[in-house]
């Protein structure tokens, strides 16, 4: 995360991802922060949610291919 911020990425912690849609130009991401629904545009989405990857993929349109992943016990 630190390297991403050094490259200009804005991190929004304490936010809930609601949905996203994309076309050939950009992604529109809807999220909730401080009980307020907000939107932003992004060039890409990086889904780094581990075992919850398919839960997030279900919220992205057009529909993405589901991944065959097992839920695992964390350390």
C-alpha cells in the first residue's frame, strides 16, 4: 500500500465496496464511506480480496468469470 501511495494511488480505508461497472474507457466504482454512498472513476480495479474474490466479482458489471477458490482459515 505504501508503494502504491508513492505512485499516486489514493487509498480509501474504512469504506465498503458496493458495486462497479466498466466500459472501454474507465470503471465507475460505488462505495459507502461515513454512511454516504459515493462514486469515483478509475482506470482499473484490483480485486485483492482473497477468499472473498467471487463476492466482489458478483458486484461488477458486466459479469466477470467466477474463480474456483476455497475459503481458507487465516493465520
